[in-house]
């Protein structure tokens, strides 16, 4: 049995925070604002995996009102997501995620991101795909006010 889930996340860019994407720190003049490290790629992935398992979303399991998740690494949230679906007998089969941002370019970091995401989710590295696109300067993302990500995940019974 294969199940599919879709995830989406968006965060505002602010000064004074480091930029975490795909589990790694990316050199950039701004970072994403949020309760955790605000990694939009990982948050979208968590939502897609949880959705595939019928387990709600990231806010249900790791609420921003809970102080224990303040500044937590989103890679840790993905590991916990893997445990949630594991209790239902599922493993991650495939992850495909798209970052939507004007800058920075993430090509040089993609391989490391794939390895970290695969390790945290239990997927094989060649079953994790990361893409990026811009909005061609349109809207709040085009004005570099924030970043967003969409993810699709498939899970299967062990």
C-alpha cells in the first residue's frame, strides 16, 4: 500500500536569524522567522509525510505554543515525524520538495540536504529530490520578504 501526502510551508525573512534550509545553514543576510529554526523545506516535508499517514500536520504534533520546540532543529522534527508514522507501520518511500525563493541559490547545498533529509526521514538518498524556483520577482517572495516550499511524499507499509 502506497499513500501520498502534500505539504506546504511559508516563513517571513528577517534580519538577525540564520537561514536554515534542508537541515543546513545557508550563508545569507537574513533568516526565516519562526518558533523552531523555521526551515521551510523540512516543515513542508513533515506535513507531507504526516498527511500521507493521516496524522494531521506539523502544528498538531509540534505546536509553536510549546516551549520545548523553541529554536529546535527541524531535522529533529523530521526524525520525530518518522517515528510517528513508524508506529503506524509506515516508512517513507519518496520525497519531492520545491523551494520557492528569489535568493539564495541552493544548488551547491543540494547533495548535503538530500543526505540529511534521507537520514532523518529513513528514505534512501536517491528517493529524495530537492528543486528550487523563483517567482520572477513577483509578490512577497519576489520582493524577498519570505520563502515557501511545497512537498509531496509517498509512504508505504513496512
